């Protein structure tokens, strides 16, 4: 037995017990913690450099969440069979932890810091992300790294009018609201989640329920830190010149304030104007002096610019681009602008522009999800791309950034609840938002443009969706605050909150909130949500000037998909041995066929550009699954000739015996010259053997009986059994399906 370490238990209000242990694993890290709840075990570590790198004036923080496949007894996919680059799911959890932790490090702490959270054991019915931030914060709390925490995160879901903390996957299937909420003992600092048109009041109640649960976890971390008793390190990562700071503020504050009042809607002009104020101040120094002073002056000027802009908003209620606090920037939209695309739209709001496209595919195009805990398939995908030219920057295009993954996920969650997943919508949907221009809230432009593109593609969405980003400027000294609708990039950077809300006219579908200030009251949050609702409705009105509802039909270039149900017992017959039957059908009818099954039946999806091809394919499948009926007449094809008759295929994969005595009314002594393989003839099914399922056919039953014909009887007055004259043959074994039986 190794060391026991120090353990802190948390008894959650919903009956869950969570344990935090430190001092047992990963002891050479600056801080480590192992969090366990049931079968879910996560280990978090934090390491921070002792000194900051020269010229670093920010916190180089990296947060990584990773899952080990052994945590649920699985092998990683792929050729190498080992964990490689993080999945989108892991990236999204990493961002949730990062956004909660980052604001709580001291502003003057600039040492490179790395937080790693690893899933060591998983429960297939419990989402581990609900414990990831708790583990990370615990590791930092027991370390010597300065931190204004602790914090924690919980998931809250609204299920049957009850707010459930950290629900299981099974419970979440019935949730109307599902949020990840991060908070300290005092304040909420991060929110992200999706909803099914909930009200602002329901959203606020969910935040309150989550915060109460988080307080319990924060208290436990504080008690654990007291047990560990690890003093925080001393550091000095900034060298300041207070004289320069004071002189620059005195010289530059008023010009910045005056410009903030006049403002301009052009981002580059604003940047140039503020830069000119700083450059004008720096002309008093020599080049030698600027080598030392310029980096400090740049940092101090940022603080002056921030204060001037915030004061102008709080005192004069004026924004940088001249808008009112609740005013949305000018909007213009267009749909159907790309001729070869299934659906397309452009959404422009101020200096933010998104080109959004929709592609409709079959079930074969679904995204397979093969994670440690999360598995399945996704038939609604939204990808967000943010190239450098969108902000006038020259930077290389490399792999997808975490920000692109996060913004795409938010927009996807905003729209997916409005897309039906039933027989009215058989397609796999991929939306791509390419940001062409950005000055604040490009993710919300992706939501609006995505909605327009879906309607242009003819996707039967239930209601139009729009999104708006809200900002906040506060002054804690005098209690003043200003809630800003549709924030600019500068207002996001200089403000205290970035609160993105998406929804229909009737309720919220998704949200994302990052708060950079302590003490945000629920009253202010209520005002922000109401202002966001009004802004969202204004944007929906603007979008309605272009398109109000989905096209009545898909465009001609969209592949058509039709579904049909077949008995489960016939799935093998439709596929055929080695897939031969289904492959031939696809080739001959120019279709794509996908077969799945549920508890009751097989589900066949047939897709093609041509309606006639789909109908031909359906007819082939119906023939395969048809059950031969005695008395029915069939157009058959002669498949083989025997001495005693011929085998005739009356349905795909089903044939029967046309005995020589049933070909014509006159007696035939031989089959020579009577029929040949490939002949098309009409036959009547006259018998199905109850035991063997063999089919007995007749051609003469369809021919007029010759006048005066006297039927001959076999010796002994008994009818000759079907088959040859020695009792051989007589169709197929089983049910007459060539794929399942064999000939006698």
C-alpha cells in the first residue's frame, strides 16, 4: 500500500458523493488532484514555470483535457492504436475549463502554466466533463501557484420542471435545457449550453440551481487547501515605471475619451486613431529611450484606452461606433447566391460577414463518433472557419483552431433543435460557415446565416433562429453599468462580459457567457437577457426581409431520399450474399441504398437525383420482399431447364418449378425446343408446399383448354406428385428464396 494522501469528500444535494484526493499520484507536479464519483476517475495536474519569459506581458496558459481509451476498456481506432490528436469533444471540454480558470489568475502573473486533466476511468452513462473543472481547480488550489479561486463547474438540466445537477446521459435525453455552468463561491463566471426554446426565467433559475451546487464544491476545495497548507509563491513578473504610467494617462486620457464620443463604425480607422494618440505622445522621447519605454507605454496606453472608452459609455451612454446601447448594427442578407450549392446565404451585420452553405447527404455521410465515453453518429454538423483575411491579417492556414471548434459547436447547438429528425428530414446536414469579415460576434453571424442557408436549401426547420452577442460595462465603485447589444470586437475586448444568446421568437436555443468581472448580479443578468431577446427579434425581422420560411421543395441538384420499411427477415435477401443483390440494384438503378434496422423492421433509404430511378429501385425491393400468393399470375424468367420441366423466377430471388405437364394442355414427351433459359413467360402459382415452401407453377392454367380435352390420370387413380416422373425436383428447399436455399 502506498501513501493515502489527503482526501476531501463532497456530499452533493442530489445524493452523489465526490472525493478529491491529493498527495498520492503525480507528486512532482506543482499541484495534482484525483477526483472520483462512482466509476468516473479524473486526474488533474498543474505546473507553472518559476519565472516568466522576458518581454511576456500575458499569462501563457494551456489547458488540455484528454481521455484514455483504457478508461472504458476500449482500443483506440486507426492504424497506430494509440491516443493521438484531441477529438472535438476533448477540445470543447478543454475550452470549458480554460474559460473558467483564466480570468482568476492574477493580472501580473506571466509564468508559463500548464493544466492537464485526464480521464482514467469512465462510466458509459455519466458525462465526465461535469467533474473536469473541479479536478483542475483542486490541483491549482493545493499548489503554490497564485490563484483567485477556487471555482468549479456543474451541468444543470431541466427535466420535467426539475433542475437536475450532473444528470446522466440517459436523463439528458429528456432535458429541455442543458447548461455547463462555472462559478466561484461568489459569482458565475462561465455558461455554455443548449435549450429547447426555454424562457429567460427558466434560464436564470437554472443558473441559480447550478451556483448552489458549485458553492458546495468550492467550499470543499477550500477545506482541502487548508489541510494541505501549501503557501502561495512570491513572484515579480512586471517591472513598472509609475512616472511614465501617470504622465501617459494625463496626456492621453482626454484625447481617447473625446474620440470615443465621436467614434466611427470602421474598425481600422478606430485602430489608427487610437494608435495616432499614442504615437503623438511618444514623440517626446528619443529612440534610445523608446527601446526601454515603448513596451511599457503600449501596456499603459491600453489601460488608458480601456478606461476612456468605458467611461464614455457609462457617463455619456455613447458607443465607439455611435450606436445606442441597445442598437443592432445595419444588417443585409442574401440567399441562393451559389448556383451549385444545395443551400447558401450571406449574412452581414456591420463589419461582420459570414458566407454559410448547406450540403445534404445520405446516412452514409453521418459523422461517426467513437470516443471513450461518447459514442454514436451525428447527422447534423456545423463547421466554422476563420481565415486571417477576415481581420486583415496575413497568417498561415494550419489545422483547425480550438476557437473554430468552439464557435462551430455553439452555432450547431443553436440550430439543431429546430431541424426535425423524422421522416420529413431524411438527410444528413452539413453547414459550413466561412467568416469573410469579422468585427465582433462572428459565431452569431454563423447562426443567422446558417438559418437562412437551411431555409434556402428547403430544410423544413420548425422556426427561424437568430443570435446576438451582449456586452457589459460596469463600475463597481459607483454601481453604474451599461448593457450593450451586438458588441463590437473592441467592446468585447474592453468590456466585462461576452454573452451570446440564440433562439427563436418563442425562446432560447443556446447560450454562451464569459464574465470577466466579479459581482454580476442576477438583476443585471436579467436585464441583459431581456435586451438580448429584443435584439434577437429585431435580427429575425431583418432576416425575414429576405426569406421567411423554407423553400417548398429541395433544389434540383439535391439528391432525393425516400424511405421504405421492410420485414427484418428480408434484410439479408435485399443485401444478398456478399452484398451482391444490393450492389447490382444500386448499379442498375443509379441509386444509393442504406439499410438499418430497429426493433420492428428494416429501414431502407434510397437516394438518387432521379425520381424514376428511386421508383425503379423501390419496385425491385418490393419484389424481393413480396410473398408469393397462390392464384397470382407472374411474369417469370426461365432460369434453368431440366428433363422434367423448368425453374422459373417469378420474383427476385424466388423461383418455382414449372413441371413439363403444366406447360401446355397437350402431352410433352421432352423439354427439347419447348423453352430456353432467359425466356420471359407468364405463369400462375398453383401451390406452395406448406412444409418445404416449394413453389409449383403452371403455364397451361393461363391457356384456353382445348375443346373436348379429357384429363389423363396417373395409374392407380392418384395424381402424380410435383417433380419429375420419379418424384424428384419440385422447386427449392425452404421458402423458395435462392439466396437462402439451394436447389434439389
